[in-house]
C-alpha cells in the first residue's frame, strides 16, 4: 500500500508545491548569495527599535503559550480602529487567515471568484479545499471590479477575493469605488478585501473601518508583515461583523500565535511615529526604483504598495530573463505569473544600499539580453 493511499482523494490529486520560490531556495539551488533581498515585499527597513526591544523582553516568556483568546492584541487593535474587539480575529498573517476563511466557506466544487494573476496563495488555499476557481482578467493593470461582480452573479459564488492595493501590480481603486463594489455584491457572497498594503496607500484609497464594519458580507484583511516590518513574525488580523469574526473560533488554531510575535505587534501598533517614518522611506524608495527603471528604458507603473511593478515592454520570457539575470548579480526580485502581467518585473522598496545594487546590475543585465 502506497503512502498516498492514506490521503484523501483531494489531497492525493494536489501537486506538492510551494506558491513562492524563496530566495533561500534560489541560494541553495543556484549556489548564489542574495545581496539585495528586494523581491518578497518585505520591509527591508525592519521593525521599530521599540519593537525589537519588546521582542527581546518577550523571549524570556516564550516557554508559555500565547493567550488563546488574543485578548490584549484584539483590544489594542479595537482601540486603534475605534471598534469593538469582537469585530477582530487574529491569525498567522493574512495567509493563515485566508486559509481559515476558505475552510469556513468552500466545499469541493464551490465556485470562488478572483482575478487571473492575483495573489497566488489565495488560489492555493481554494485548491486545497477543492474549490473551483473562476477568474476574470485584469483591466489596464487593475483588478476588474465589474468583471468580478459579473462572475459572482453568473456563478452564484459564495466567495470573492479582491486586493486593494493590488499585488502583484501595485494598482489601487479609490475608497468610494471599493464601497460601491462591496454594496453591489449579493448578500450570499462574502468579500475578502485584502488590505495588506493599506498603510502605504493614499488615504483616499482605503474606506474607513467604520464605513464597512456593519456589512455582513465583508471581511477586511490587515497585516503587520509589510509597513510594520514583521513579515517573519506572522501576525495578521481580520475585521468584520461580530458573527464573521467569531466564526474563526470554530476552526482556528487557538495556540497558533507566538508570544514574541504578539508582543512585537503590540509594540508596533504603539509606535505610530516609526510607521509614519517608514511609510515616507517606502515612498522615497518607490520613486528611486521608478527613476532607475526609466533610466534603463523601462516603464514603472504607479504604485500604492511597498513595491513597484515595472513594464519591460516585451513578454514573460524576457521579464524572466531579467529576473534570472539580476539574481546572477545577487539581486533577488520577482515577477507576476501570468500574461499579460508577466511582461513586468516587480521590485520591493528597500534601503539605499540594496537599491544601489539594483541600479548597478540592471543595465548590465539588459545589455546582456541585447
């Protein structure tokens, strides 16, 4: 009897895959050292000194489980947003929360609507629970809200995913358009509004928390992984109605949070001055990435995130050659996965010394490609 016969038919049918190839794997397989890690949309500026101090202090208590109710962090977030802690669910980053939402909603064959080329981890979770992905193409490098809505209605889909600002293109919709889209959805369809990059977006792009808090078919995703600089700590949260937030208690890993990570998130939330400074540094880095692109005959796209998508004016094979060529110089970046988005490369904001390496390597790679 093979080992696979012990698994469910669904699990046996799935490929053993990782949605993202990390720089560590590239270092192992290509025997190259990553000198500039500017591809995973992490914050190379790191967390605040106050956060690092909180983590060091919390390390002495790491022998204990974290509070399974996440009371302190939920209370702090509730005060920060001016809502009830009952409207908040804590999870291991947006990725962990996405998996839990899919588990709550999706059964084998359930239609799930998203954008073709959108965040692949969501697709990974949908496939993992046997859902049927239904996609609509991007329109002018934006997620197509009308296309998403049409598919939801056509498929009678109970779940739709939409990121604002968007990954991988960095584009965004204004808050009033987001609200119009959410209100147009059938009551039977739950909107996952992924706002992982909301801290780096224009204020006009993000609906106020109170504007959507009473909508029973909306769950908003937030994270400490991006602007707060805590990607490795894995802390995210969902904002929704009391019923939606409490639903996570049915299936979540109640001891899934680290005490060190929770302490980091609390300290990060408390240090908004550092966050404001980092957001300015990210904006400056985006401008520099855009300048480097233009100097090399490429076209940066407008971005409300901590990265810049850069149009290389050819096809996906050419963009991949640039990605691979930069890695030969120790510069790790990524690119979108499907046409026509994969005409672009994607470069994360980072400190000047890392962008110096990108600026030095890019013209060499482009010259080598002819």
